[in-house]
């Protein structure tokens, strides 16, 4: 029996926003939740202790990368991914489907799975639904994902239909591949590209198979935001009320707020960490490009309204100096601030739903962001 459960605590009367609680074998996750991305067993530039200090409840790790290096069996021998990376909270592992998708011509898809060349050494590998599940179980993840194909955008309807059907068959094989009731939850992934009827069909077929939670895949792959929201509007209302809903790889703060309004419970994205390393910082009024010369003498914090560790202790001038000097500390401090912004945004959204004022929260969020735009 899975040690996983989901409880719906409150629904917003004026939207589909939900306040929930996931219970995993390694702790509780309050939703809506954002998962920092720890691709290779680390959230770049962040200590696990700092993640906890910023109220990260759950992190994501990547099956494809850990399969290739250092290898899932090595991680299993060393006590599992939690012990390996010194993180005792919940971990979700993706299936590797998106990373294989991103290899382009280096991979070949068949009924069996995906044959590909390693981006590390060019070696020929194969990833199947069965192996993907075995890798995730060896890592010891608390939530694991079915193996699927992430559909490129744009793609012709015939390709999307065939790919979605294949992902459904892979989802069934993923479920059958489970080694036993080890306490981890298994999530299905709704595909269907940008075709509403194929999204509906995918959702219905996955629900017939039955999973602990459901994700929307194949979004934020180059489509316009409105089209992404349309697919959310199509698929999310079909999914079971008593199961968590996860939109994979999304996205900007605006995407998160709009996703919450549509009933999304879980998000992940590299945007806060990658932007931090490139000198782009999120604030309540927009984005700051800290590399700009205008900040060279600026003694203010990144965001005067932010109470994170970085804003309490460091100035824009110092952060610009670190970035211009290519200091490692620049990535560390910038990343901590950006993750604080994302995680605090989730906390504010949860509180707003609890208090029945999510509509006002959403309106205020967009008014402030639109007024600020890109600062610098």
C-alpha cells in the first residue's frame, strides 16, 4: 500500500484554485507547491540546509541524468538519493522523457522505449518504461513519474495522436513495472499536444489505468501562454478532485498564478535557479537585471519588500559586484533570493485561498508586476 495521500482542504469560490495537503513517506507537502529542480542530485548553488530555511518542502531530481551519472545502482548502494544528497524531505523524480526528447536526433523512439546516445560520452543507451521505473525506485524517490514522450511544438495532429497513444501504453507498462508497494506514489502524465480532444482522451485513459496523481506534460515547450492555459482549462477539470494535479516544467511567476487559478497543485521549473545564475532576479514589482551599471552604487536590497536572507544582508551594489567579478557567491545569493521569491509566492497563494481572497491576490499580483515590468 502506498504511503501517499492527498487531502483537499479548501476550494476558491471564484476560480478553480485549490488548497491541499499531500502526505508522503518523508513528510507533508502543502499545496499549491513549487518544487526546486535538483537535476543531478543538487539544486544548483544551494545547500540542503538553505533550501529548508527557504521553506522548500519537496524537490525534483532527474532520472535521465542520474541514470547516466553516477548511476542508479551506485546511488542505491550508497543508501539512496536522500542520503546521497543529504536531503531528508520528499523527492519527486521525473521519468527522463523530457530529457530524451531534448536530445533530438540523438534518440530514436519505438514501442520498446527510446534508444539514445549519452550526451556525456556518446555511448548508446536505451530507456524503457520498465527501466525508468526501476531507476526511480533505486533512487528511492517518494513520487515517481510514468515514462512518456514529450511532444514537440508545433507537431502535426497525426504525430501527436500516435505519440499520445504510445505514452498511454507506456503509462500502463510503467504501472505494471512497479516492484511492489514500497510507499512511493506513481503519477500519470497527460499528453495530447495542443489538441483539446487528444488531451481529453489522454486524461480519460490514464484515469482508467488509475494513478496516485496526474500531471500535464508537453507544456511550456514553445507555445504561447494562452495556448498553454487553454490546455490546462481542457484537461484539469477532468482529473479526479481527490488527486494532486501537477503541471510539469512551468514556469514564470505569472504562469504559476494562472496555473493555480486553474486548479494546479504542483509546479517545477529551472527558471528561478537558471535566471539567478544569469543575473536576473525576481521581485514583487518585476525583474531586475543585476548586471546593469545602474546598480553599481545602489545600496538598496534586491526587493525592499522582501524579507529573505539576501535582502536582509546584501545590497544591489554588492550583488552586482559579485556577478561582474564572476564570483561563486553571486550564484549562491541570487539563487537563494529567487527561490525565496517563488516559494513565498506559493505560501501567499495558499494563505489567500485559505482566507477566501485568492481573486484579490491574483489581481494585486498582476497589477504590481505589470507596473514594474523589467526593472533594468
